[in-house]
């Protein structure tokens, strides 16, 4: 159990939890598996994996594992409760994953303030939007963008409405619990969670 081990080793840790829309996260993971040549992700559609109506038990078991790897990490409520067993509320910060994409400077400033680090460098010059990649990249001390490798920032087919509906149903109840928890902890809600 990761939170327990971290607490044992570094009990005063500050924990940063990024809350990305779980539907986007699940689909992104499936696409990641496809790029990394997961045979199931390459041979079946995402909705096939989600619905897992395979008759062959071996295939169904393998698909269950991939489906779980897509869905399970987005069940934030359950995971956050586990962290809260070992760390007090004020040792955890929640960052909206969409904010990192749209306005990384704001996210960086929140984290730096949370961990009580003062940076002597102008943070605004620490990242730059890369038109070719389509996302913000770190800028080194010489002013050179250091984007992640060629496997990052891939474009892939858009998620289907059928897949969105399936995942919204899966995450509906857990997202309501997450929203209630964040409100109870007096935390701001990620944009994607506000209308849940």
C-alpha cells in the first residue's frame, strides 16, 4: 500500500493529487496501451474492451485486466480516502488536470506555495506552448524548450459518444462521492466535476 509506505518513510510528506477527467484519463490509457502494442488494445475497440462480451474465458479475463487498468485509477474518491487514512487534509493538494493543460503556470504556483518553495526564477518563463506538440513544455535556463519525446503529444481518434456514455455511467456515483468529499474538505472542484 503506497500511502502507508510513504507515511512510514516520510510522515510529513506533502501529497499532490492531480484530478483529470476520468473519462479522458481512461481513454488516454487505452490509447497509450495501443501505442505500446498491447495486443488487445490493437485488435479491439475501446467499447469492446469496456463492454467485454467475449465468450472465450481467457480473452474475457485479459480484457478485464485491461478494462480495470483503464477505469480503476479514475475512481478518485476511493483512492483519496486511502491517502486520508495516513495524511492529514492539509498535507494534500488537489490540482485540476485540465488546469495543467490550459494554464500550467497557475498549477505550478499552487504546488510551489503548497510545498513552501520560493523560486528565484520567473515562473512565467519556465514553460512555453509548443505549437508542434500542442502542449506546454518546460524551458531550460538557456531558454530552450525541452518537450517530452516523440511518443508524447500524440493525436488519436476521438472517443466515441457510446464510449463517453459508458464511462460517464461508470464514474457517475464515484464522481458524486468525490464532489461531496472535496466540498467537505473545503477544496475547490475541478472544472470537469462542477456539473456532476
